[in-house]
């Protein structure tokens, strides 16, 4: 009796491995997905960096407005190259309203504009600072102007005023990274000191 091979695979030639064409196709697919993932990571990093800076500036603007209302004295945000300071307006402007270097060493009793509390002592002025990330450039466009003031060296400084009645100048702030390829612009509302409109491009 012939007990031949009854396997269903009998007569079929089994082979292993892939052809060169199949390998090339798989590598190409992996490269496409890897490239897309890397691009998405870079985009998300730039977007997060810009949004984080924009959120910090908006938070400082709202704080300056709130302190000006509560203390009933004008406050200001001062834009420098690489940072933004929050301080009483009297500390950062001279008699002509121009920017002057603040005197941080003066005592509370020597500073003007802060209301007294029941004990007769003056409230300490509020100060804060936001330092932007390395490689980020700040720019400000004043209301009614088409030109951006860019804070890219120590000569450029600008005072953004917040009054006790809750009003502030309606300015626009621009943040740039990657040599201007990624940027965020925010337009601020004069009544709320909040962002009322923005545009962004992150690459």
C-alpha cells in the first residue's frame, strides 16, 4: 500500500524571504510615516512654545490691569529685549512720560501712588518679570500704527500703560521663533487687557 504524502501542501514549493521590491516598498512607507511624525513633533513644539509665551503675556496684562484697579494707581508692562517687566508706572517713566530705569532700591514710603492700609503702612508695589525663551523675538504694534517695534537689542524699550479705570492701550504683540518662520500675533482689548484676536503660523 502506497502511503504517499497526503499533505494539502504537497506539490507546492515553499519559499521564504521577501523580494527586493517588497523591501523597498516597506522602507519607503516607514520613511513617509517617520517623516510625518517628526514634522508633527516639530510643529507641536513650536506651537506650544508660542502659545506658552502668549499665555504668559496675557496673564501679565490682566494682572497689571487688576493691580491698577485695586491700587488705584497706574501700572505698566515694560517690553525689553528678551523680557517683560510689571511695575508701577511712576517707577518706569519720568516727568515727560518717557521710559526711565526703575529705582528698585527705594523704600515703600518713598514711592508714590500706593494706597495705605488701616495700619497706616503703604502696600508694597507689585513687581513681576517674564523672561522669553532663548531665540524668541518680541515685537509690539501700537494702536493706529502699521509698524512693529521689535525688541531685538537693549536700545528698544516700550511702556504699555494700565490705568485705574481699567483701560489700557489696544496694542498687538508678536512673538517669533525659528528666524521668523514660526510666529504668533495677539491683539489686546483696551477694556479687558485680554486677547481679542490672534493669528499664528508654526512650522
